[in-house]
C-alpha cells in the first residue's frame, strides 16, 4: 500500500508477483479513509471484555472441545 494508505504501490505489486496474482491483489478494494484500530471483545454485545465474560468463553470452549473429543473417540468396533 502507498504510505498514505490511499492505494496500492502498483509497480511494487507487479515486481513481486506474477501478472495473474498481481491483478488479483490490485482488485482488492481499499478503504477510502484511514481509521484507528480498536480492541473489541467478541464475547459481549458491547465489545467490552470482563473477567466474567472471559471465564464464560473459556468454559464454553472447554465444553465444546470435550464434546467433540467424546463424539469422535469411537473404537474400531464402533466404526466397522
């Protein structure tokens, strides 16, 4: 990307990639204006992290992981 974030450095893209890949890259749209990154937590509606929501996410993940292991731990006799 250009230093100002307003476009691709076409010459550099063409220099680094084969023509077909360069064209694909150059077709990727860029945002019109720069915006600051923000940290958000996907575990809540408002995006704010709390220890409680972190704990809940870990427990949900552990429960999901253990149920996948239990359902996929069949013996060969179960399969055949």
